[in-house]
C-alpha cells in the first residue's frame, strides 16, 4: 500500500512537470527562445529515465538517482529546472552541499519564480551559512506571496543570522501589523527590541501583552527591568510592588526591589523591605536565604553589595538563630576579610550541628590553609572523608587541593588524576575545573610543562572565561618563549576581567616585554608593582623593563628596595 501511494505521488509530480513543460511563456533565461517545448518534442526515453531516477531517489538510492538524472535530455526551461531541482535535492540529502547549491541555483536560473525551487535554494544557502544568499531567495518568495507569514518569518530569521537585527525587527513588525493577535511574532518583536536596546518600544510592546495567567508575574518583572533601563526607577518600584502585593512569595520580585534600593542607596527603604520579606509567611528558610546568597556572590566583585549583605545576615540570624546556612555565610565573609581563625570557629559550629555538610568541611580546610596550618588541614580532610555526605570526586578534589597547598605536590597529582578518571556520571563541572586547574599548577611545580599547558587548555575548552587558567597559560607561554601572540590575547582578557589583579597585570607586562613592547609593558608592570610592592618577581620584571628603556636610576632604586633573602 505504501509503495502504491509513493508511486501515485510521483505520478502526480510528473504530471505537473510535463504539463508545465508544455506551456508557452517568456522566460528570463538567455535560451528563452528555445524554451518553448511541447510534449511531442520531449522524448519518451527522457521521461522514462526521469521517472526511474525519481523512483531510485524515493528508495534511497540517491547516487543511482543522480546517474539517472544525468542521462535525461531535457528540452525546455521547465524540464531543465526540474532536473536540476531533483539533482539538488539528491546532493543535499547526501550532504554534498556545494553540488546541491550549484544545481539549486541553476534550477532557479531556469525558472526564477518557482516557489519550490526558491525554497530549496534558500534552505541550502542557510545550511552553508550564506545568509545573504538565503535572504535573496526568501525576499523573492515574499515578493511572490507578500502575505505569506511563513516566508516573512524565515526572512527575518535569516537577517538575525546575518547579524542585521534591525531589518529582522522591521519584518516582524510588518508581520504583527498583518496579524496583531500573533503572540509568537509579538514575542520576537519584544526580544529584538530588548536586544537592540529599544527599551521604550519594548515597554510599549510588553505592556500590550501582559494579561492574566501564569506568565503575568514574569512579564511584569521584565517590564520593571525595562523601566530601570530607561531610568524610570519609580515606575520599576511600583511594578515590583504590584507583583509582590499579588504574590508575596515571588522571590524574584523581592530581589529586583532590593536591587533598586542598593543602586539608589536607600538603606532605610531597603531595611523596611527586607523586614517585610523575612516576615512573609508561607516561604521556606531556603527561599529566604536566596537574596543573601546572591548578594554574597555579587559582593565579591562589587563592594556596594557588602553592607546590605551584612544587613541581611543580621536580620535572618535574628529571626532564625543558629541556622547552619547563616553561620556558613558568616564564616565565608570572615574568611574573605582575612580573619581565618574567626571563620574557622563558624565553620566548626556548622559541623557540630551538621557533620555531613561538605561545604563547611571545604571552607574549614581553606581556613586552615590560609593560616598555613597544613597538618590541621590534612586532619580536617580525613574527618570529612569519614563524615561528609559527598561524591567521591568532590572528596578527592578536596584532598588533592589540600595536598597541593601543603607542598605534597606528587600526592596532589596522584589524587587529582584519580578524580579526573572517575566515570562521567560522578563528575560535575565545578569540581572538574577545580581539579584540572590544581593539577595544572601541580604539573608546573614539578617541571612537567607540557602536561601543565595541556591541562590549562582543557580548562579553557570547558570554561573559556576562566581568568586563572588564561593568566597561568599566558605566563607559561611567555616564560617558555613561544607563542607570544596567543599569550598576549589571553593575558589581556584576564586583565580586562580583573583590572586590579597585580598577578594578572604582571603577566601581561611580562608578555609585552617578551614581544619587545617595552613602553606598554611599563604601564602594566608599574601598576602591578604599586598594587603588590612586596612581590619580588613583579619587582624584578619591572627592573628589566627599566633597564631596556635606559631608566637605570629607577632600576637601581628598585633593586635597593628588595629585601635580602633570609
């Protein structure tokens, strides 16, 4: 039955093709004069070959079909176009894109206004990432059928692919004018308006779609963010408060409200809202910890978030005294403030309440290492292995990190290599990166340079934004005297991410020194030295630059500043 239906479909296509080849019409092809054909002048042998080739294609014998198409002798524009179209489809299915493109173009050259031929041409062009070619084909299709939204949508998407979002937006807006109730098109318009920073237009678009239902809260949240982008903070606050009034347990709206308070510096308003948030019923403790966890992360790079974070901890600790999560947060802040002994007390208090808390064990190890109490760090790791609830990989990474920091480098290598060899299901991205980064440093310390370089490259493949790996790889390339250009790119990215990190500044300065760009190196190394005046390696690098620039007096003064070893 399926075979019969397939044959029927083929016969219908063939009938359409042969009827088209009989018609008289003026064509744009150079051979238009010879393109007037009739069924009588189209050989029966060619028809049979074409049918046989089409059948081979239906069966999946695409190479056989192509051989058959080549033996067809078409005698008119329609026939030529049909054969090239069939060959283009076969080559495209075979993955031979260049040949498919060539035949698709020829089919359109013979019949420039055939929708099927233009659609295949556009599809192949898109596949080959030739967005200009696809745009050209879809533009012709839109001209043939101006009201067909499918073609308009595809044309807009090609403009997005080509990077011309403004033209894509214009097309989607035309589609919306044709059908104002089309929610999908309106969503595309909104996304592009936001992407192109047409925030006032986006506010108008979004306001028109906010109704009732599950998505109302999230749409209003986005509306509030757009108000903030346009400097309408009062409207943003009003929008966030409307969301909270309707759903007091919608944490994202509270977070947005806190953000406005922090940016405006309104501490009294912030404290009032914070109190209301913590007093909201029906919310779990974990939900109430979300703002402080977010502010903790942000405060690492923006100190503006630190005072409100302390307010959060104070308020939640007053309402929920002795909660392990709050004590863990306080310990982390103490450790960040370089008070490791105080931090360790908080972490031990957490572990007395929850001995299986692997986060507290890890932080306690860090506190011991910070105090250079390596023996205690090793004992803590041993206790964690007995009592913590964690994956084998996480524990191996913790033990390997402690071994590396305590100077037991070969032990660290053994443990970290073992952690990376675990089955994939036992890995997680963060601990894999931690293991790989520490292993790279361990290899470097043992003089295994090639292994270290390879490990840093693996880290960057998984995490291209890893500034530590960028910096260390750049420095290793520089001191080995190879691939300075790659080292420069990596070092510049690291400094762009952390412009006040003296280690990263030193790396970039030393890379520029290796490239002979001494004046540029001077800028970065002087800044690095001012930020870390006691770092001997940075000082020696700066001395080298001074000498290259004939600044011998500065070099002499800097040498005198270096304290003798021991």
